[in-house]
C-alpha cells in the first residue's frame, strides 16, 4: 500500500485535485507545516500497516493553531501505538482542510476474470452501509462515466435536491476521466480508492487516497488456441472407450444413451467382444475405420495412454467424462496438464475432463448418463455443473421443452465456454442459449465472443456464487477463484447477456426470446384482456418491472368504441369484459395492428370461461402476431382447460406463461438488459 502522500502525488499527476500537504516527523515540524499551509489543517497517521486511519484514532480534523498541531501530533502517535503496537509509523501528514461537501467514492480493483474495474458511488464513512455503488469494466469513455454518475440513487444530491444548489457535475466527470486514465496507465496499480472525494458547487477535492500496487501480473489471460471446426460437433462415428456391460458403470450408461446414434458406434473394451449388442474392440487402434469422436470413461490414470492412442489414430476430438483432474488439487492438475500436452502434440481437441459431454438431440448424439435423453428443440444449454444438466433435462421432458444442444463443460482443459458459445451461435437449430456459469477464466475474451453471438441469438445466464459462502464453494468446486458477482453482472449486461437467477426464469426468458421477433423494440406496452382483475394486476406488475403502459390516443379509443360495449374502460389495459367473444378480440387486435407505432409489445391475458375457448383465443393471437412486427406476449391463465391454446401458441414460438407476475417479470428482465430499466424484478 502506498502512503496517502504518494497516492496524492500519483493522482495529481493525472489532474485529480488533491489538498496541499507536508509530511512531518516531530510536533514542532507539525506546527510549522500547519502554519505554512494555513489553519485549519487536518493531520493523519502514515503507516503501511494502518489501512483505515480513523479506526486507529489517526485522523484529527480542524487543527486551528500551533498548539493544537503539537497536541494532535502526540494524540495521533499514541493512538496509533495503542491500536497496533507493531505498526511502523513513517510520519504524520499535515494537509489543507477541505470545505464540507458531498462525499463520494471512486475506487478501482482488478477482477481475476475481467481485469480492471472502476467503481463509483456515495462515499464517506457510511459507504458499506449505503452500498450505493455502480461499476464498469475498463476502459471507460466519457458517455459511460456520465451514465455511472446518473445511475446511482444519490444522483439527485449531485443534480440538486429540494432547493439545494446543484454540485459541479462537470468537475466530477473530469475527475473520473483522470482517475480512469491513471488506473489504465498504471500497470502495477492493482487496487485503489479515493474515499472521500468531496464535490462542491465549484470543483472537487480528493481528501484520501489508498493505492495498492502489485508486481504480479494482475489477471491471467488464457493462451490463444485454434478455433474448433463446426464439423467436430457433427461426428459420423463415435467410439466409447471403457464401454461396459455392467449397468453400475458409467461406461454402461454412456453406451446406452448412444445406442440411438444414427452413425457408427464402436464400444472399446479389452475384456469383452460384445457390448450391449454391438461388436466391441480391444482398443481404439483396433478399429479399422476412422473415428470422429472418442468418449472416454476409463479411470483417470489410463487417460493419458488413451489420448496418445487417439492421437496416433487421428481422432480429432475426445470427450473425457472421467473425473479426478484439476478439481482434485495439485496431483490432478499435473495429470490434466499432461493430457493437454499429449493432446496438443497430436492436434486432438478435448471436451472436459470431469464432464458429461454433449447431447445434440437433432443428431441423435448423447454422450451423457442422463436418465432419459431430451427431445430436440431450439434451446442450447451450456453448463458448468453436471448435476444441473441432469435436472434440467429431466424437467424438460415433463414441460415439453426441447434442446438443440446440451453441453457439460467440465474442467475446460481445452475447449471452454467460448468454443461452445461459438458453436451454438452458428448452429442453425439453436434459437436461444442458456448458460450456467460458476467461473470464467478469460473474461475479456468471453465478453467479446458473447457480445458477437448475442447480436443474433439471445443469451441468458445464471451465474452462481453471489453469496460469500457461494463463492467459497465455487472455488473449491472448480479449482480456481470466482470473480465477484457484481463484475459478472456488469460484464453480462455489457455483452448483451440476460442475467437470471433461477432455472425456471432462464427457460421462460429463453422461450420468450426464441421467437423470430426476439426483443420488443422498446418498453411501451398495451394490455388486452377479458379479465378485469388481471387488468389491474397487469398495471401493477408492469410498473413494478419497468414496463411502460401507453395512453391510448382518442382516435384509437374512437375506433374501439365502434364495436366495444358502451361501458368498456376506454383505456389501457383494454378490458374487453368477461363476455368477450372471439370476434371482439379479433376486432380489437385489428385496431392495434393498424397503429403499430403507438406500442412496442402487446400483452394478451386470457382466463378460462365458456364464452371463449383457449383455442379461439390462441387462433386470434396467432393472426394478430402475423399482422404486426411488434412483440406479443400471451398469458393463458388457468388449468388444463387452457392447454389447447397454449400448445397452439407454443408451436409458433409464442410462449404462454401460466402466472401473470412471471410474464411481466420475464419481459422486465429482458428490457433491463436492453434499456437498463431501474430495479427490474429478479427472475
Ligand atoms: P480513513 O483512512 O479512515 O479513510 P480519511 O483520510 O478518509 O481516513 O479521513 C477520515 C475522514 O476525515 C474523511 O472521510 C473526511 O471526512 C475527513 N477528512 C480527511 N481528510 C480531510 C481533509 N483534508 N479535509 C477535510 N476533511 C478531511
Ligand atoms: Mg477514507
């Protein structure tokens, strides 16, 4: 940790306003320095071991005379000794006392995954209590800096609140720009904070500076690896090394799930000549024909030999299901490094180890040991947890959700999230991508690839480890440290990834965005329903989740008046009343379709009754959807009586949620990503 004065000098060099100061070693010098600077002054302890000076009684403000300076000096030294007798005291800093002002904090830290980030928010001693902080991954431009300032809850205090004069926002912008440049250019600075930065009606002043330097490289960047050709994910022949006849073994389950594979399947087992009805081979090299993919389930200790053999045979890619590598500590890490280097020397690519491999339902590939293979569909799911894959696949069967791909990344010794995201990004069957992430090693590269793919396909992510305990669990689980949750959230938003925190939420968002029209073009909504109660709830939920209900202009009301019952509510939500027939919905939809510029999305909320079947309602929704480029979101509430309608909509990729709150929550989350709406609901 640099001393406060060293911090001031560094910052000053970049144009950050700091107080004038002197460093003194004796009470007498303190009095002289105070006089030179001009009373009153602030005096503080300088010690590399004392990080929070106030806690050590190491800050005296309002020193107004020579005598007071002498007394303050004694008090600071005694206080510091009492606080930590071993602390090395290198002096006392005497500095110009700043006028009271709005106390802000500007900080920086180095995230293990994403590199340097800058934080900004309400500062002072209550910073941990208020937690009014925003952050961005570097580098920042001026627009981003302005956005950060306006985004904190305390912004009204800067802009001027209730008769208070506005503070100097421009001085704040320029200070943040200077700090940004300082952090960017100071390679050895790993962390810093300026708390407080005092902001005035005119100008600003940093009255504390804590800078931590490090000579270690601050974050690891994974070496570049060649891209993985798409056809590697479309093998024509698969060998299972360690295939088994014993139903208690992994090699049995993997073989079993691959029996539907339409290409060539070769069990490899040196003890049997037949496995699950197929001719078995004693080794990979004994197979005469080419092998496009080898799935390895033998114990870790045999894996290097198998990879060597695959290399010699010219197998381009292997999936290592076997565990017992990096996740097991030093010894396992060494074994993992060995298989990577063997594979590399032969140009063999690796999925895993310690993974389930992949399921590509449209191609009949399933190298996992899930209970039952999932159905083909348009969602790709890439997960760092095998158990979550098993769970999600099982759930998907009951909920009639299908997949274009399910991939278990394991230890990511070679192929990692980036390769899989690239693959499903290009894969024609995939319409939406869900990620379950524990940690990422090269955050910057991840953001680049994800941002590229997210331009044409929605990416939804669950990131675990938001709790302090969760972070500890994740690091022991994967053998490397997680970056902090907030940095991930910011990275996701930057890359266009929608962050959710439940599996249900992830699938709801994916189903909504898998539609051709994807995102609503804005946040203005109309609601059409035949249920008065749900009309009111719709307004409540819309407001809660940042969705804007538009006012209908009088010409639209007039058009609706022509066929709606006299006493309809004449507003948005449009309540068509409980006796609304199919015809009434049809005519209303036609009016809205004629005015697409008034709204960005339409929520249609139906409930079970005898006047209107779910089939009739779904038919009109589909017709409406075909007649407009705006997004429709349906909610057919109720029990099984609505299933016919729900299925009709689903066939056309229009999801129908079965809880109204969820409808608005999902849309709110999606809008949060696109338009940075404030306080979206958790999903
Ligand atoms: P700490 O190590 O405890 O963060 P600081 O240097 O931030 O110590 O001092 C504690 C508080 O004293 C600051 O939050 C600020 O309110 C006040 N203070 C410190 N330096 C000055 C100064 N030069 N002028 C006015 N007030 C100051
Ligand atoms: Mg401070």
